[in-house]
C-alpha cells in the first residue's frame, strides 16, 4: 500500500517541473480569454473607427460606380483605378487590422507571459493516433470543453439575437439614408454588436481561466517517488557524493603532505597535533600554515618532516592554538605573532649552528600563547 501511495500523483509540482514544462511549451491555455480580448479590441476599434472607415469606403464605392470614357478605351486604366482603390481601402483598414493583430499577439501574454518554445514546434506523431483523440474527447477535459462550447454558443446566441432585435428599427432605416451616412451607422451598429456579444463572454472567461489554471497544475502533479527522484538528481546520489568528498579530501591531504618538505618548522603537541609553518621574508606578510593534522595525520607529518630534515619543536599550547585557530593555507592569527616569532628565531639560529657551528641554540619553552586560544584552558 505504501508503494502504491508513493506512485499516486498527489503532490504539487516542483519549480523544476514547472520550468521544464514551460520549456516544452506546456503552459496554461485560455482560449476563451484570448477570444475575449481579440473580440473586445476589434469591437472597440470598429466602433471608434467606423465613421472614418465608412467615409473612405463610401468614397471608394462611389468612385468605382462612376463611368469614365477612358475605361472603355484603355483596359490598363481599369487596373490602375482598381489598384488605387485597393490601396485606399487597405490604408483605411490598416489601423483596425493593426489593432487586431496586436490583440492577437498580446492576448496569450496575459495568461502565461512571453514564451517561445522550439520544442512545442516539433512534430508529434502521437497526435495522429485516432485512439488518443477519442480518449481525449471522452476525457474529463474533453467533456468540460464540450460544455464550455455549448454554453458559449447559447449565451452568445441569446445576446446576439437580443442586440439585433433591439436595433432592428435602426437596421431597417439604413436603406433610407445616404450611402456615406448609412455605412457609418452600419459600422456603429456592428461595433455595438461586437462589444455586447464579446462583453457577454466575460462570464465564460471568469469560469474558464481558473479552471484552466487548475487543470494545468493538476496535470503536472507529482508522486512522492518522483519528488524523491528529482531531489536525488538535484542533490546527487549520497554514495556518489561521499566518494567524491573522500577523493577530494585525499587529494587535499596529498597536496598538504607535498608542502611539508618546504616548511620552516613543525610545531607538535608532541603526539596529538602537528602544524607545519612556513615564512618567506619579503613575500609573506606573516607565517602561513602549510600542513596540520591530528593523531595519525600528525604522525605522518612528523615522519615526512624528519625525512626532509625539517625542524620539530615541541610546544603543546602553541600547537593546540594553531591547530584550532589557523586554517590550512591561512596566515597565523595576529595574537600568535610573538610566540611564532620566537619559534622562527630558534629555527634560524639552528640553521646557523648547522652551517657554521658554535653554541647549540636553546629551544624556547615558555612561549607567549594567550590562554583564550588554548583549547585546554578555555
């Protein structure tokens, strides 16, 4: 039962699932909203531009009905006149057509924002399968779309009949008006019909948009198993990550061990901790920690230091303070400058003794390590 519950799509889609669906062109589709915007824009544009368009079209019709003797003698004159009238009509209708095109392009942005998905343009031969089409028609979404279509047709039909019936007298009176006036009034009536009919669609849009949003997110719901798989893909397999971290630690340890032969001194605890320090005058502002470790790693640091004749100094408080408060590759804390300076002075004296002989230097013992930096004293 637990496995079955894990496979049920009961969880909200993750942001990654939503982004992937958007990249594939799977976004909420509200055709009713787009139709409403286009119809409202077209109706408003027709209503506002009816007089100007009507006068222009009236002049074109009047000019086309006039007889000119040149037309009978020269067929080229007919084509020139038709071309001129076509250009005038296109110029008169261009603002209206441009407004409708802008509405067509802007309508989808209201629902899903700007989106261009090449994957959505790829051919999908599964759509040609008649069985898939029958299943879609008989599905819950198909039945809902059928109900929406019937409701829309009924509502718009009732509104259209009512608008035409209420303007029936104005429609019949168009025949008794002058052509220019009649065309303007006709455009005004058609614009009103457009606005009222498309305005009636607001009721369908109010119901359709929330349903489309709910349907889209419901399709993208995920099961608990899918969420776990996605999280594992995002975060990586814990076993693989563990192996990677182990390899990274091993590489860092090897690099650290390779730095020990270049160190100036190794400060020890004497067995629990070991910290290798290096200072190059003129290149470093302060000594740096090139290697550090505890227990087995500390033992290995001491062994490598002994193999390469790097001086070892037993200074437990300083070793503990450096191990706790100085990271690998960083400069030592400023509060330990005085103690480390005594250590380096001893190292330089030891080198001079090895090269020129003389009195053997005395190793420092009472180093000035602040008590708050020593883990055993805090």
